[in-house]
C-alpha cells in the first residue's frame, strides 16, 4: 500500500482484539490487525491506559508524544517514523503505528558504520525531538535499506533530556542539505496546519521548546558533543 493509504487505514480501519502483548516494552504494547473492506495489515497499539507513570513526563501523554514524533518526521521531510495516528482502540485511546517487518537481530549497533546519511538524520531528529531514550533497537532496518525509527514516547520535554546511543557525529558540521530540511521544519512550525495538530498532543511550552531547538541547531549548524552526565539510555539496546 502507498503511505497515504496506510495512514488512512490506521485512521478509519476496524481494529481486532490485540493479537498479543509485546513483552520487552516498559509500557503495554500490543500487535493488532487492522482492516477495512479492501485492505488489511498489522499495527503496534500503545494504549494510554497501559502507560507506566514517569516522574518527569505528564501522565497519559506518551501516546501523544509518539504521534507528535510522526508529525515532525513528516514536516521535516525525512519520513523516518512509520505512519502513526492517535485513536481509540479496544483498550481506549492510544497511538497506533504501522508495523514494519524487520529482523530484530539488526540494530543500530550491528548497522553502525553503514547508512551514514540516514543515521545523520536520526541523530539530528533526536536533537530536534529532545529524545530521552534512543536505544539501538529503536532503529529498524526495513525493505530496500530503509531505516525506520520507533519508540518516541519520552520526547519533547522542555528541559534537556537527550539520551542516545548515536554519538558518531558529535562535533561535526551538519550537512547543508540537512540544514535546508531544518529550515523547512522551522517554516512548518510557524504554520497553522502543523501547529494545530501538535497542539492536540503537546502543551504550549513543549511546542515552544521544540521551535527553539530547531532555531538553535540552525544557528550552530553542528552536532553537539556528548559532554559530562548521563547521555546514554539504559539498557542501550
């Protein structure tokens, strides 16, 4: 199916009962089948009711952050996050993300040194989102060498929270093409169409912090260095 068809199916298709609980997630994460009269597929359903409370993120917002990450990925033009919507399922409101077939043996660590251009985008995307949990297993190798990114429930905090396993590019200049993409995102964040969608998922302070991170990256035009402190997630995979 085309990307737009998948997105429409996620929004309006009929959801079956969850097939099973994915066991290695911190929060309740289910594989579900979704279908309409002519199309069907599988998706990852993360209901708000299954979110574990965190001390530094508002309760019940992780599914919204998952969906907001997709919106930002689309606005910047990289299409790294699988189609994701916020909708009601069998267990209530939650994020619903298209399932990407992949081999779980391939992670960022087994792919390190390959797909340099794509992983530069990943590193920059995490800076934009202020991703507090970029593990190696959150980078999926899909068909035709496409890197897909999952698990963005702990992003968009107003305070600096960046924790990632990807520090390959620290201290390097951001390529000009990626700076042009940041300019595209900066313009999109000033437009009502994107803002109205983000406002239904994030609060005003979080959106303001997102815009300031983009502006700062455009001023600095370089990947930051890791510095002291806890800059890596645990476990790393």
